[in-house]
C-alpha cells in the first residue's frame, strides 16, 4: 500500500486504485500481527490486477499549470429540498427523488456533481472542470479519490474518478463559501437570485463624468445599464456572453455593480486584467472588509460618493428597494487593471505531495492589496467628493 501511495505523483488514479486494498487492511489489521494472511476481496483483487497491468505511459502525470480562464466553470449546491448547478452559465435545478431525499448532505453534494458531469458529457469530454463547492467533505473525497470515514461516499468517489478518467475529464475542486456561490445556492433552495439595479440617472452622471463603458460585466436583460452585458444565465439570449468570470476583461472601460459576496473575486479579476483596462465599479464603502486594500491599490483616482436615498438601488427580482438602503454607503470607483498573471490551476496530487517547503513557497507568493492600507479614517467617507454635487455639469 505504501508503494502504491508513493506513486501518486506519477500515476493519475493511484489513490483511487488503492481504496479497496486500504479497506481490506483496515478491516483485518489490529496493530499487532502484521504477518497474518487474509483473503483478498474481489474489489481488492481487481485493484492489484490493475497495478500489475499498469503501463509505463500511464505513469507520467502532467504538472502543467492550467489558466483558470481555460477551464469549464462548474458551481454546485445541495440542500434538503433540492439540488442546483451552474455550468458555464447554464443553470439547472430540481427536487430530490424519493430515493435520494433522505441521504446525508455529503452524499447529496456528491450527487449534484455527478448529475452535472453526466448530463453534460458531450461538452465536458476531454476538458478540465473547475468545480466550486461549499462542502469540504465532498471536496476532499473527490480530490483524494475517496476516504476512510465514509465507505459509501468512498465508493461514489472511486466510481466517479474512474468514470472521469475514461472520459478524460479532470476535476479541480475549490472550496467557496455558500454566500459566494450565489446562483447555485439559491437554486438548490428554489429562491430567487437578487438582481440589483442602480438608479439610471445616477448611472448617466457616472458615464458623463468618466465616459460610456463598452460592457456591463454583471447584469440581466432587466438590470443591464448598457446594450452589451454579461449575464449569469445562459437563457438570457440578449447577453453578449455568459459568466463574466469566464470571459476576457480586456476593455478600455467596463462597468460592474458586483453582488457583495463576489466583490473580492471581482477585484482579483480586475487585478489580473491588463493595465490598459479601466473599470467603473460600484462598491459599498466598507473600509474594514478584506477587499478594501485591493480597491485602494487599483484606484485611478479617489472614489465618488453616491447620494443616499431609499430608491437608489432596486432589487428587480422583487421590485422593491433593498432593505436599509438609506444606511448603505455606496461609492463609484474608477479602477485600472493590475497586470498580474491570471490565476493558474494545477490538478491536485493529494495531501502528501509537495508538503516540504510549502510554508516557504506560500510566503513567496505575492498577494493583492497592502495590509498597511487597511486603516481608513472614519471621516474619510465625508471627505470624498459627492457625485450628486456635480449635478450642474449634467
């Protein structure tokens, strides 16, 4: 078992093809007699035969880094009442069957991934899937090709990873909090996704001040402030493209009003955009948030205060102003791209790989934002230029 585990760096399915051998050892080993003879189970025998028949060409695993923009984005979520996934802007959801509705939530999260892959096999064959999920157990079992705490979930992981290898599908999992997994999380609970819409006359003032952008990066056909926009849903036929984070952000000027849960993700994407690209970004004035230093670093000029009024922002999914709008401080920020390299991904090789030197490597990685910029005077908000005071220019 140790020899097989050591080969995980070179053999793609090394972890997957040792799970039933591992189960056999754990079932019979009591910590004392290591020389006892045991009968091989049929599954353990199949794994040993697989190792014996392994060819040299199957022992060369690629460590090539994959740009995140070249992967197929998949976000999944499961709840007690239903499931949902978003694959490259295509959203699907449904209730659980009678057979599956009483399963453990970890199993349900795994089933959603299985649904998404099987229902889109023609699209995903030979592709790398960037899977975002908020369940750490399901993520770990997919990444490690199984586990020892839940044998039923282990069986599902072994089956799925083997199936993916047959169809040349590589899954790169990433944990995201539920609040950032907006569309999939709402879909699994059959809730509407918020569609925030900024008052048009305020938007016109912004465009008059800095110019008319080429595209609205996050919108729907109802909330779009420009003819060209990126939508969340593939069913939005009027959109220029679907899923802004899967698109190229090389624009002379773009507009975006990101939902609060994805502000940091949006700013990181701007940081990775060319330095020739500029963005008009509507953000809350939240100096204590972890994304605030990055916004300061990317600013072209200080932000402008937006007027505080009850109907400044309307949620078009309900037709009402968002709660406590009069207390929310919004600013418009002109930011430029940071010219940083785009995010690169590499398939996981298990928890034991590259452990040595991890601390030094992590310390050497540059991060957006300067922690020294975290402190902002509370009176800074009042010192910002108010956009509505420029009304005589419009």
